[in-house]
């Protein structure tokens, strides 16, 4: 008797993923998107709450600690005659580098306060001398200007003191807020330096979750962008210092003018120039004030020359930074102008760094 063939198996309906489970590919994409959103939100909060000095000092403290750790570890390896430093030597080098980075600003502050004691004691006398010099300058202008225009100028030291006092009284609130903002910025910068130094010497974490891995990748790209910007800013500061030295040492003496403390001003120009844009503005103010102590013409010449350097720094910054970060000059200039319009001077400082990081993310994702 012939056997009846077995019925063909009925294909079962494909099982759809439950709402609580996602395919691995979708899950990975969600983690990547979440890491992008977290970093973007963190950067927006930094700009919104004025935490840019802290962020920059976090990166600076991290890079300085890592660089000093490498130098100290190499030195200990040579002392111990080892090609590779031991784990103990490496930890000693890390803690030494972190301690140096954290304590050096406090030591510099203490040294500055010690050396400025004499200046603080003689400040009232210098203030009176400045008022006398300003009064003499105003009186000379009163003699040279027409009578109707000269009537609007103060007549002597007492009038100048009254004008300064009334102006300071009207701007007392704004000056107090500005002072608090500067103090908060310095505090954020030092706390950021501490965070960066401590992060550089943290013990390595062997196992990380997927979100932590993606955030580490974002932070690594941001650190690379910061390192390139710092290297570019070094050459920009060197270029500005060279131009300022030529102006102070050769151009002004041709006109019969000589500014006091010229070596200090040149050194200050380089140190302040390491801070993008803002450092150049601070340097302009200091040199112009020193020029005013010589003559109004010297102050006007310093101000005009330094404004020219400041305007040229837009193009110089975009050219140098763009070459090191593979960005076009027009790109960086556009980003700098837009960021300054939205966030003010802080946006002008952050624009090269943030755009360099964005460009690195786009290149890593193979979108550009």
C-alpha cells in the first residue's frame, strides 16, 4: 500500500521585533546620534553660560599634563637606564606633571602679587601724575581749539576728577558686573585646568559601554582639533610679536618716539597673542596706554598700527589655521564673522576650534 506523502510545512510568519528591541544596526546608529547630540548640547551650554575659558583650559591642562608626563618619563627612563619606563616611573611622572600643571598658576599668582606690592603702594601717586598729565594735555588743546569748542573741555585737574567720578558712578553697576564676570572666568579657567590635569592621569578603563566609546571618539577628535588650533595660534602670536617688535624698535624711533618698557611689551604681546583675538585686543589696550604716557601722537600711532594688525589677524588666523586643519580661508572667515555676531567675542575665539572639530567629524563620517 502506497504511503501518503507528508504535507509540506506551512511557512511561519516572520517575527517582527518587539517595541523594546531594535536591530543591532539601528541600535548602533542611535548610540552614535546620541553621542553627537550630547556633544552638541555640551558645546551650546558652554557658549550660553560663558564656560569657554573653562573648556579651553580643560584641553590645555590635559595636553600639558600628557606632554610633561612624556618628558618626565623619558628622563626617569634615562636615569634608570631603561628603554621603557616602568609602571612605577610612569605613575610618578604622571603625578609630577599633574602637580606642576595645577600648582604653577598659583605660584605665578603669588609671585605677581609679591612683585606688584610696590606698584600698589605707589598707585595713588601715579594716579595723581596721570591726572596732571591729562590736565596739561587738555589745557594745551583748549589753547589750540576755537573758543566755542574749547568751552566743552574741562579746565583743570578738579574738573577731570569730577568727570571721572561721575562717569564711574554712572557705570558702577556695569563695572561691578564686568569685574564679577572676569573673576568667574578666571575661576572657571583654573577649575578647567584642574579637571584636564586630573583627566590626563586617570587610570585606564578597560571595559566601556557603547555610548562611552562613542563619546571618547568625539572627545578625541575635539582634542586633535584643539592641538592643531594651538599650534597655529603659536605661529600667529609669533608673527604679531615680530610686527610689534619692528614697530616699537624701529618705526617709532624714526619719528623720534620711544616707548618705555619695550622688552616687557614685546614679551607680553607674544604671551597674550596665544589667546585668539581677545589676547590681541588686550595687548592693543596696554600698548596704547603706554603710548599715551609718551604723547597723544604716540598713542594714536600705536592704536592705528595695532588696529591694523587686529584686522589683519582675521585673514592671518584663517590662513594659518585653515592650512593646518584643511579648511578654506573663506570657510573660517565666514564662521568667525557669524560666531562673533551670535556669541560676541567668545564666539570669535571659539569659532576656529568648533569648526575644526566639526570638519573632523564630517571627514571621519566620510560626508565631505
